[in-house]
């Protein structure tokens, strides 16, 4: 019973993030299948707007630029790998004469198959890396926004007894 309650709390807690308030200036990334979309105030931003936003932060700009470069290359490499693996598995027809009779068989290339599978894995890794770079660019941008916000400093702290004989404290900020 405790296990079921724990699982329900975890599931309900995961939905609460969607209802959380977000700062108006911050960006947030949402992963959709093979792409990562970046939003500000609930509106999906285009590549041009993101490049303009990231122009003030050097690291974000570089990471987002690499993300946009890898995004279209990854699927092309993966599809090429699938094609090469198919060609390797399809093989080439060949005929040999064994005991005076012709025998048909296929010649399949193991190196082509391994290279094709390597390209599939490499292409999917490029897609995942592109998404991670976009997420990291957003994180760096948001961290810079938080570091630029003004913070208040504690001016005076008082600790002691209140008028109703209870223990309390007060803080005065600058």
C-alpha cells in the first residue's frame, strides 16, 4: 500500500512542473521526439529570435550554433547507416560449382554492416547531442539572467523576546 501511494505521489508531482510559474525573462526547453523546442512566455521561439537572444551570452551562442549545425546532420547520417546496413545484408548474388553442380549463394560484407550500424549509432548520437547542446544553451542563458538580478542584503537582524513574551527575530533588508 505504501508503495502505491509513493508511486502516485511521484506521478502527481511530475505534473506539477507544468503548472509552475516561470519568470517572464527565462527560457525553457521542451523535448519533442527528436527535437528540442525553446519557449519564452509560452511562445515557441524561432531560430532567428534565439540567435538574437543568445548574442549577449557567448557560451550560449556557441552551443546553440553547434546545436543547429548538428540537428540536420544527425538524421542524414543515421539514414545513410541504415542504407549501408541494408546493402550489406542484401548481399551480392554469386554462383559456385560444387561437385559439378552450380550452387547459388549470397556474399554479404561484414565490414559494410558494421560501418552501417556505426553510422546509425553516430547519427542518433548527433541528434541527442544537438538536443543536449540546446538545453545547455538555455541553462547558461537563464543562469546569466539570474546572476544579473539584484539581490537584497541583510542590513540588521534582531533576535530576542517579543512583547507577548515569545521568542522571535526580525530582519531588515537593504
